[in-house]
C-alpha cells in the first residue's frame, strides 16, 4: 500500500506498524511522528497501524534561530 | 565585578547564568556549530523542527548529538509558521520529540520581506499553547502594549525584536525596549536584529535580561571569535546596567580638580 510520507509517496507493507516503518527507514537520533495530523506517542509505535493513504510526517530538530 | 554565580535570571522556574541565547542555523557545518555554541557560553539554544531527511547519510551527525539536551536547554522554535495552528502543531511535535520538554519559542510570522510577527495570530497561539501547559517564550514587535499583553496571558519570557530577523541592523527603537523592560515582570530578551557586539551591549545596558541571536554569530567571518565577542559584550552590558551609567551632559565637566593649580 501507499502512504504520503513527508510529502512524498511511499510504499509499505499492508498492516505495517509505526515501529516497522521506522525500522525500514533506518532512522537514527530523535524524531517525532504524526499521522493525519495526530501525534503518535513513542509508547504507541508498536500498536499504531498505518493505513493506506495515511499522511505521515516524521520530524526532527535541525539548525534554526 | 558582577558575580555570575549570583547574577542569574529565571525563566519558567529554571535559573540561568548565561544571558546570551543562541540559534543553531546558518553554520557551515556541525563542527562550526558546536565550536561557536561552546564559545558563546550559551545555556539556552534554539532549534527548528523540520521533516526528517529520509535519504540522509546514516552517519550524518544529528543536531541533538552536537547540542545534547542533557547539557543545554533546547528551545524549539516555530520559525516559518505564518498562522497560529501551524505554530501550535510545531510545538506539540517538538514536545513529543524532546520527551515532554515544554519550553518553546513561539514566533508567528506575517510577512516574508520583514519577517515581522503576526501579532493577532501570535496572541491566539500563545493562549492555546499556555492552555496546553507549554511554557512560552514569545517573539514579538517592540510594542510595549503588546509585550505587556503577552506577559499578562502567561508567557514566561517576552522577546521583542531589535530589528528584522537576520538584518543585523541593531536596536532601532531603544526607547520602546526600555519601556518594555520597565513594565515587565517576566524576563525581556531581545530576539533578532543584533549585528555586532556593541548592539548586544546596548540591549543589556537598556536592562534586558538577555539577548537571543543567530545570524550575528553564524554569518560573521569568524563565527567562533564572534561568539566569544558576544559573550563578553553581554557581560559588559549587563555590568554597565547594574553599575548605573553616569548622566549625560551637554557640556564638559573637568575630571581634574580646579583647586590646587600652581599655574
């Protein structure tokens, strides 16, 4: 299935959890996840399933003033 | 000399010794970011919240490894937000990212040319964030009435601009800044527009509690040396404020006595 991940189309397995997505992306460091403008707490990553068409944002801290 | 151990200021219940707050944008690389921030002596460091670059080099250092949250107070900003809703959303993501850390720098912009704040949206966002238990340090214009209003609704620090963000023009309206300081019972931090060390000293001489800057350090030819200069300028300005400057006079006043002259 396809989701919109950080503004781009991204293909993942059906019934994928947030944990599995993060593992696929090989993310390191600190980040936060939002699905359809709802923040997913870290404690929910393994329970939270991703649905086709979800709009997912993964954000981090970068340089800024 | 002022003892930096006793001359602390408090934001949202936490005490800070350094009155220089710095941003992390516009540096050439992470080494330069780290060196400049170390040299500045800053304890509060701003960051922006943006999409993770999913194609990034896995070995690329993460900003929060360079400025670790156990060493610095991380101040996520809402830079680039032009409405209250996106600013609130950014703060909520930042709080999740930083494991519940709830101190934020709110800025809601109005115009790309000036980057002046949209005050009505800033007020709306500040109220919403405070209701959601955030501690809000708020970027605003140098309007004393608005500064007081932001304090009254519960912002933990009010941060008027000296001049437009990134302009380096220095304090354009010192009388307004002084009035804001006189009226305030929360810390007043000049945020944006400082260009060089003397600008930072003037802000402190006006009685501001601190200065937040990014471009003045990052765009200096030697950012690490400018970070050092800014640290000293902030300390010098603070000491001059506490010392209380001499009155200005229209004409000369001799420093050597008139009496006892033998000529």
